[in-house]
DNA sequence: ATGCAGATTGATACAAGATAACATTCAGCA
DNA sequence: TGCTGAATGTTATCTTGTATCAATCTGCAT
């Protein structure tokens, strides 16, 4: 467990995003192989579209992007790919936006905690285990057994506060 | 600040729900009056429908309920009432369910933290200021200015674990 | 090689959730 | 009484997500 709770997001403008994507792709390959599942071309394409930036993407926007390279894709095409990627822990859904974003640390099971900049749209993914522990403790106090967490914080990133 | 972080939810089966509702209604009247806004019959009806249980209600279910007493209500009718009630802090939206629930403590501004039982559907609303502080601290560490929180925890309530 | 079973994708239709735009009615007040 | 802005009615449309069944592909046993 790292002391740095930030998993991805709000990187400097000059960061090597190609490297981000390459890493994410190889991690995805690895995760799928380990799970005995197939990282098919379609799933890979959707995954790459999601990683085209550190901003969440909406399902129908993915669909429109897909339409550029595939013949008349239909909604189930993209939703099935998204379901698969979420199952595999490669992608998170942001419930407050109805949008999807690539996970910055697949392999380790987690729900993710997100900081969403309402101005530029960039999302940071955090993992603060103390936060999760605190939630678990609160739940346990009233006999509630946690299975899933949705933690999405909206606001302004540093850049967008000044400009 | 109370030491008890639970605001509502998971009450005993015999709890006096009529009292819950009466309290919620008088609080709502008070809040609206204080804000100089009108708690109209329509808004009141929607509010009462939301308080018919401690479970979240979907907009189109509200619409169906409304249809029993009103003449062919349309979606904007219920969405406008919901918008008003949310603005006034009387109702929360649960993003992970696309559903709405009455706030257990209006008057005091907060976003709410929710425990959602995936079996019985009952929702508890908590307010753990330490949790909010921790989130704020994490955000501040990376220069993020928080304006809104969505915290929704899914799992099993005590009753539903045993039965 | 051939054929089969399960997984994946294609295709059509529809359900569910939410909003835009404009018309009408209502409450409060000059 | 008549005006004004708030509230509600009405119609249409947009966004988001599923159900269902057909076609294709993959890996494997024969
Ligand atoms: Zn990057
Ligand atoms: Zn993640
Ligand atoms: Zn009650
Ligand atoms: Zn509340």
C-alpha cells in the first residue's frame, strides 16, 4: 500500500499519455489472461477509447466513436464491452455522470473514489483505505454488511480554480 | 454535532412511521417558509409519496402514484417537484439507483451518506463529519476544491443478513 | 478435417430516465 | 381589476440502458 492515495488524474499537461495508455493496455491484457478471459479487438477498442483521455466517456459517445471504424454498431455492442471491462475491474462507472473511465490500478480489487472537476471534466481516482475503513466501521456499527461503494466528489481541480 | 451518525433508516418494524411523516411534513413546511418558497399541494403530494416508506422511489413510480389522484400527469410534473425539493434540501437523489428519498435532517445543509440494502431496499442516511473531513483533506492535498459529494454504500442490512 | 458447445457479436426493438419548449393557470399585489 | 412572475399543464424529444433472438466465431473433441 502506497502512502500516495492518488491512482490517476490531474497529471501535468505534458505527461506522457501514450505511456499511460500503453501501460493500461498491457495491464488489461495481463488481467484478462489471468482471469482466463478474452481481450477481444472490440473490447480493446472500447478500452482504448476510454483511455483516450483522463476524462470519463459516455456510452453513446463511445458508440459514436465506434461508428467511425465499425459498421453501424448498436448500443448493446458498447454496453456489453463496458460490462465486461467493469467485471474485469478494468473500468469504473461514474454514477453521478452516467459515464465510464478506465481504472488506474486494475488487478487490485477496489471500488475507487473519484474527484470530478466540474469545469474541465478531468477525473482523479483515489484510494484512501482509511476512508474505506471508516465507512466499514460506520456500517458495522449498525450491523450493515458492505458490498459496494460509490464515492464521487465533484468540485474544481487546481488548474480550474485559478483560470 | 451528535455522536450518533445515523439520521434515518433501518428503524424497527414497529416504529411509528406516521410520526416520521408528520415530522417530515412540518419540517418541510418550516424550511419552505424560511426560504420564502411555496410548499404547494403538488410538491406536498410528491413529498408524501417519497415518505411513504424509508425506501427510495423512482421518478416514474412517483408519476404512476400521482396518476391515481391527478389527471394524466406528465414527467415534467414530477421532475419539477423533485428539483424543487432537492433545491430546498428536502430530498436526496441516489445516483446509483436513479431514485429519490426524503432527507432525514433538512434544514442543516449536507449531501448525505447512504447505506442501501440491496435485498429489502431500505436506505439509511448517515452523517459522519469525520468522513467528510477526511475527503476534504484528501482533496485539499491535491488542490481540489470540493463542492459536492455522492456517497452511496450498497450491501445488506442487519435483518437481511439473517433472513 | 469435422462437428459441437459455449462465448461473442450483430441486429431489432423497446424500456427507463430525463429535459426542452411553449401554453395555461394561479397567487400575490399594485 | 388587471398585471407579473411563479407554478403547472402539454407535447414532443432526447438520453441511457435492456430484452431478445440470430449469426458468427473459438476452442476442443472426435
Ligand atoms: Zn495519461
Ligand atoms: Zn480503479
Ligand atoms: Zn418511519
Ligand atoms: Zn439528508
